[in-house]
């Protein structure tokens, strides 16, 4: 099972989608846009989506395969 990560970039200018190996899959202007774009990747690659928040917390979503 693979995990897809959504996190702000180092400058907090945009949000980045990465796979479990750290490869960048896309950049988005908002967390919401990045999350929506990441969900199909997560479903296709295993089902876990982790949202890394700027304050250090994270949210985990298990999307299941469709």
C-alpha cells in the first residue's frame, strides 16, 4: 500500500502532492485544491492520503479503492 502526501512547500506559497518516495506529483495554490487532486492518486496507489498541516499536525484519510 502506498501513501500520498499533501504538504505546504518550504515557503508556504503553495501546496505540493508527493508520493511515498518523495516524487512531486503536482503543485497547487490551496490546500483544498491539492487535496482534491491528490485523492485520485491515493485511490489508485493504495488508499492512504496524509495532509501535513503548517503547524506540524497531520490528517490521515483512508480513501479505499474504487
